[in-house]
C-alpha cells in the first residue's frame, strides 16, 4: 500500500509550482490549472487492488486447515487407543509406527495407503525405503522398540497396536485386508483383528 501512495504524492508536489502563475495578475483563471493534477490525487485507484489482494489469501489457508485436521484426528485416535498421557507422545508413536509400516507395505497397497491417509501421515509412509526382508509380526515389533524411548518388547507391542488398530476405520477394511495379504501371519492382531488360521 505504501508504494501506491508514494507516486500519488509526487505529482501533487510537482503541481505546487503554481507560484510562478501568481506573477501574472492579469489572468486570475490560471489557478484553475493546479486543480487538474489534484483530481488524479484521489485514492480511487489504490482501493481496487487492495480489494483484489484480500480475496485469494483465504483460499489456500482453508486447504491447509483441512489437511492438518486429518492428521490431528489420526493422532487423537491413537492417543485414545493407547491411552497416552500427552498428545506429543501419541504423535511421536504414530510417526514411528507408520514409518516402520511404510517399509513393509509395497506395490499398489503402499500407494493406496498413502492416498487414504492424511497428507502428513502419507509423507511418513511414502518416504520409507522398502525393506529387503519381510519381518514377522514379532520381529516388526522388536524393530520398533528401540526407536521408542523407554520401550520394552511388551510396551512396543502396545504402541504398534495402538497405531495400527485405528487404521481400518481411517483407510477402510478392504485396504487393510489387502495389506495383511502381503504381510506374514501375525499382523492381523496388531491391526485389531482376530488372526485366522487355516488347516494345512
């Protein structure tokens, strides 16, 4: 706004050389000439760009709020599932478990999982390098335990289940079934499902 007022003020100052016109008393109509530069000094032109600048600003802000709400709802669900005392603790556990899961889900299931998750969670999953060896459910829990401060194998299993068990409601049972189909036996319990065994 300040850049618009500066050029408007400059022509108003140059129009002040109406003083030499006063040396000609015979033409009193000369003071009418300074009135013409005073007309463009009206602040009609800066008003229109100011209105245009306000309109696009709220649009991206709404999108970011929607994306953040999805992540917040996921963390809140994990906090309730795991009965964590603070939201920060629930958020830390959510990131660690999702990053571990992202390394073991591959193919179309990995892509669809990232699409179904909130943007922040999708970045955590998609940024992981695929694991070179599939881990059993117990090995998966053991791999997560060192990454959680003060965790034991028992508490790590609780943490993993607290995150994975909220995913079916978030991404859908059908996608979870596809994910479990490419993981070794034992993961269903971590997702809050009963482990089905078939006789061989």
